[in-house]
């Protein structure tokens, strides 16, 4: 799975859209989400979940790149590709929930900006 394309990037793009619509000048994705989300009246629980999902996805991406550099995983042409077989059962569950949060953020964007 290309973790950046299907996970991190949709959250980053969503945070940018919310920030632009609210005049938020923060450049950090979680800060953008929090500030713009509060201004838009998005539930704090949703904002926290989206930020946690983003943090997890970034950690997973970097951890996989580190494991490749250390020789624990075979090299890949796509540096953001995470082989699902290399994940533990717990990581797979957390990844599944993080991707649910990505979908939830996208659904909110579709409602706000049809």
C-alpha cells in the first residue's frame, strides 16, 4: 500500500482545504486541522482522531523507510510503499482504523464542499 498516497496526502490536503476556508495560517497539518476544525465546529473527537491517524501513518511510513535502510526489508522503487505482510496484527488493525479516519475526513469534505 502506498501509505502516502492513500493515507497521509488526503489528510494533508483536507487540512489545507479547511485552513484556506477559515483563514488559518498554520503550516503544520495537525495544527491546521485543529485550528480550522474548531472554527468550523467539527467535533474535537473527530479532530483528535484525524490527527492521531495522520501521526500514525507518518510514523508507519518513516519506520518502513528506516527498516529498508537498515536492510530489514527489501528495497522498493516506491519509498512510501508499505508491504502489508511486514506489519504485525496490531499494526494492521491500527492501519485499518487510520484509513477509516481518512475516509471520514473525506466524507466531511464532500459534505462541506460538494
